[in-house]
C-alpha cells in the first residue's frame, strides 16, 4: 500500500540507468519517478528522426524496467493532451499532482538544463537536491584537481590518471600492461574488404517502439534523416547483447582498424555502443572491465583493449571534463573567426566528393558515423572551408544518435574545428586528400583525382588544405606541430602557390553560390 508521496525524482532522457544517483537510497514506497517526453527537448535542434525515436523508445522501455523494479513512474508522452512542452513545465504539473515534500534529481548533462534546474527551488518552493552524475569515472572535483595549475591540458596525461584510478590494464606493480600506456601507433591500419567482417546485431522494433516510430514520423516529418531500417537496441538487455557481440566478434581487431574507412561499410570494427552508454543503458566502467577481462582471457590483443579503454576512460571523460570546466560560453568560441555557413549538402549527402557523400549519406541513414569519418572527413572539410563552428556544432548535435552537448561540443569545437585555439588538442585536424586516400578506398570511387592539386579533376581537399594554412597563418604559424607544412608551403614556387590559392578560391566561391 502506497503511503503519501514524499519525493519526486525527475529522470531525463539520458539518465536511463537503474543505478542513477537520484534513485539511490530513495524509498519506492514514498517516491514517484517523473519521465517526460517534451517538445522543448525534441526541438532545441532538429534532431535526426532516428535519434528522437531511439531516445523516446529507450525512455518508454526504461519506464517499464523501473516499474518492474518496484518504482512508481509517472510517464508523460509527447502527445499527452496536457503536455506543457518543457521539462520545467512538466515538473510544475507533477508537483500539483503529487504534492511532494522534496525533489531529488541527478545533474543534467548540459549547461542549458543545469541552469533551468537551478531555478526550480525558487520557482516551485520545494527543496531540490541535485546529485552528481557518478556514472562518469572522474567527478567534477577530480577533473578540476587534475587540470588546475597545468599550463596545457592533454588527454594522454589525464588518461593515465584514470588508468591509475580504475586499475584498468595495470600490472600488479601498478605499471601499464605491455610496458607502455598507449598503443595508438599500432592502430592505424587501412582495412581491406573481407567477408569475415563483423555485422552488428539488428533489433526488430517491438510494439512500443513501433508506436514511437509512428509518432516521430508524424510529428518530425521534416527533420533530417530517415526512420527506415530502425534497429537500435532500446533496452538495457539488448544493449548488453550488442556489447557482448562486439566483444566477441569485433573488439579483437578494433585497434588495428580503428581509423580505417571503406565504401559502403559504415560500421567496420566499431562497437556502436555510444548511444547506449550516453543515455545510460550501458555502464562505461563495467564495459571497460569486460574489455580488460577479454584481454586477460587471451581473446583480445593489448592494442585493441587499450585502444578501446582509452576512448572511454580517456577521451570520453576528458571531453566531459573540459565541457564543464570551460563554462557555458565554450560553445560560442571561434578562435579562427570562421564564418562560412555549412553547405547544404551536409543535409542531403549530394556531392561529387565520394568521401563526403559516404560519411553524410551513412549519417542520414543510420544516425551514425564512426570517429574518423566525423573527424577527418566531415569535420576536416568544415574546418578547411572555414565553416562557422556554431553551425558545425549544430549539425553534429542534430544528426548523431549519441549526441548530447557535453560530448558533442568539445569534440566538434575543440578537437575538430580548433575553435578553442588549442585547449583540448594541440593542433587542428586539417589534412589534404592524402590522409583519406591512405586510410580508405574512397578515392578509387571518386570523380576527383586525389593526386591532383589543381585543375578540374583535382581533389578539393588538396588546395583547400593549403589555403586553410595560408589563410590562418597569423593564428597557426607559431604552432610547432604545423612547422613542417608551413615549411613545405614556403618551399613551393610562387606559381604553384598562386595556382593552389586560385583553385581553393574558385571552389569556395562555388560553395558560396550553392
Ligand atoms: P567506438 O569507435 O567503438 O569507440 C568506443 C567508445 O569510445 C564510443 O562508444 C564512445 O563512448 C567512446 N569514444 C570514442 N571516442 C570518443 C570521443 N572523442 N569522445 C567521447 N567518447 C568517445 N561521441 C559521442 O558519444 N557523441 C557525440 O556527439 C560525438 N560527436 C563527435 C563529433 C566529432 C567531430 C568527433 C570527431 C567525434 C565525436 N564523438 C562523439 C566521438 C566518437 O566519434 C563517437 O563516440 C564514436 O564514433 C561512437 O561510435 P562507436 O560507439 O562505434 O565508437
Ligand atoms: C535529446 C532529448 C530529446 C530528443 N528528447 C528528450 C525528452 O523529451 N525528454 C528528456 O528528458 N530528454 C530528452 N532529450 C535529452 C535532453 O535534451 C538533454 O540532452 C539531456 O537530458 C542532457 O542531459
Ligand atoms: Fe574525398 Fe578527394 Fe578522395 Fe574524392 S579524391 S574521395 S574528394 S579525398
């Protein structure tokens, strides 16, 4: 028999974990969990249709899992007639319904919602306890303690701290397995097409998910992407199945082919786990411990296990630390003063550049592209043409099922667009077509010639790369990691330099004309 409601616990769309800090030591008999599908969250950017469908389906299934675990869940569907369309509005209505004595929440994953939650106590006249999100390995205080007083922040050193903290891949004497912390140099092999390549699992939508798909098709018909072939896992159990499948069939070669790209092969040896980790269906530390166990059992080589674990306890934690440390204005930075709008083909994939058509086409189809496509194809191109980093951030936040501002913004603004001037990474990830040619089979399928720098068939990345360096020399010229390309530019004869700049200028003018 339920007693009166004492505690209201709002659970956001990316807080789908049974062990969430807000639920810890709450009493299911006197608490009610509030979950809300709201217009404001669904429209702050034009999310990919599959991203919205994934999240709503995962939320609805999670509500069921919470009920099965004994909680009362008050679940507000997007099409509920009284839906006020915002999280704050729904909390206000829930307070009217349940009259709780207090609210307990886990901190939100972005500044916009953190600010909104900070206003709740005054707005509602109810005490609000906001708990830290301890699904992350480093607390805010730990990241700040590590970062304070350092002249330069670098992922590699933070990562070593996280290895020490978790004990992952350490010997009994506390030294890194294999005698080194990082095996990245072994993880840069191009891949060949192969019939034994792993295939990800596909999860057929059940009735609850089909209902969500119909809702999204109706309400978000004009959003980017397609709902066709929706096959995401939407429960913790199915996410665990994809995790187990990855560990068995793909992880052993994850390291070798981490940076590889192949035409019409969107997933390669990647895990596809980021949407599940980010919304809470999978626990990142548990995942890393299982990867370590696979290494210790002799199933996975060290370069793969270390490479994977580094992405999670290194990069994922590091970008989050930077996002919160740098404050809400981080996303507005624009070190290179880049202003060009993102070309329209980012929303259609219709371009003759085969690498771009592949990365964008797969993104629109799957709400997924792997890291090197995001960084060295679409990100690199946006950087080279001088796209406005605010536009670029919006696109990435829209189109990927794993995109939340805390992880998207530092990756896009900091890592990919050098918009923070070198805070997150030491040099811009700018490259000519040669890198894409080395790591993929794309160029062989392209109407452009990756070896040509000027002329009608020249790969656009080539001239754009040099033009980018020259255009930004004042800001980048003293970067030691770019000393070599600047020297190479200076060694070119004046005619070659002029031809490259004219080639880039004509291409950019073509973009501006649409
Ligand atoms: P795998 O290749 O299998 O990697 C394993 C896991 O490592 C991922 O699931 C992810 O949790 C983690 N990881 C790897 N690299 C990073 C990274 N740089 N930052 C954070 N986590 C990382 N990742 C997101 O989760 N959300 C984003 O919005 C996002 N935007 C990105 C934008 C750009 C421009 C770039 C360059 C990278 C971005 N990433 C983002 C990081 C990375 O591309 C994705 O995490 C990865 O592609 C997800 O696919 P996967 O699960 O198959 O990854
Ligand atoms: C991304 C998203 C979407 C599309 N919809 C909802 C929603 O309806 N309700 C909700 O609680 N959360 C949603 N989210 C996630 C939030 O916008 C936000 O990105 C995270 O909660 C940040 O921690
Ligand atoms: Fe991309 Fe240039 Fe290669 Fe074409 S030739 S696929 S545009 S890198």
